[in-house]
C-alpha cells in the first residue's frame, strides 16, 4: 500500500443539497445570491427545492436583510466631506500660525504631533490630523482627502 494520502473526491448526489442545508443551518442573510446563481447554472431550475425558491423570492422582494454596514447616502457623504474640509482648513491654518488658534486645537496639535511622520508635507500632516479628529486614527487620511475633493472641494471649481 502506498504512503500517499488519498485524494478527496466528492460527488454531489442531490442537486441543491448544500444550498438547502445552508438555508436550514445558517441564517438566510448569510447566503450569497452568487451561490444560488451558480447552483442554478449548474443544475437548472427544474430540480430546485421549494426552500431555495422561497429564499430566492424573499431575497428578490427585499425581505431578507443583507449583512454588513450600509454605505453613506449622498447627503451624508457631503456633510462628512464638509465637516472634514472645515477641520482641515482650521488645522492647516493652525500649523501655519499658532498665535490665532484656539487653545483646544493647540492642545490637540501638541498631543498628536508625535504620531506624525517626520519630513511629511504640511498638507499631509494636516490631512493626518484631520483624520485623527474625524475618525480617531490617521489611517484613512488619503480617502478622507479624496472624499473632500469629490464632495466639498476646498477651492471653487473654475467656470469653463
């Protein structure tokens, strides 16, 4: 007898078996519609169990909540961008001239100055500090800058 491990081999005896089992065992919102589409392409709709048909209809009717966080609405994006833009302008001005800056912002700048990379441009430092102020960490400063440039540009658009 050889020492090679035997390869696993599976035969699907019943079409839609795995999908039907998942519907019984797992919460329906965790089943991806792509899985159902794959099964339909593989087996056709003639052999589809009633449970799968019911799930598919509920999903298409919108009765099944999809997991995950919903994105921001366009209005929420614009408000978040404007808030970030205002923070950025204030922080950028404070980095240039500390004399006219409110004490709370000065304290924030002093507290977070050590976490900034040395040699970074003033605009990058301002975006990183804005990200800390808005989201609590500086990891998303580039996406924050992109959000502002898209939804609340700091400079007015030129007329063509």
